[in-house]
C-alpha cells in the first residue's frame, strides 16, 4: 500500500498480535518499521495521512552499518 518515491508502505500485525507496525520498503529493498499502532485501521490511516510527512521529515534514511 502506498508508493511515494518508490517507497512502499504496508500495515503488518506483530507476531504476538499485540499491535501493528508499518513496514516502509525503500527501492533498494531496505526495510524500516514504524511502530506504535494498536490496530490495522490506525496503521493504514498513518499510511494515508502521515507517511508523506514522514518522508519529508527524513532527509536521509538510515544507512546500514552506521
């Protein structure tokens, strides 16, 4: 779900079913987790309403090994 600048977002349930996170996948395959969502609806609303602001706020994604 969601695709901005080649980045995809998807809501994913935690293995213990205690909540959700949003997986952001960058074009090179690097994945980031945005945590703190209590349910699928909340995670999907973040994708629709807040993911663009998150991308604007992040001037550079974390690099592996730094």
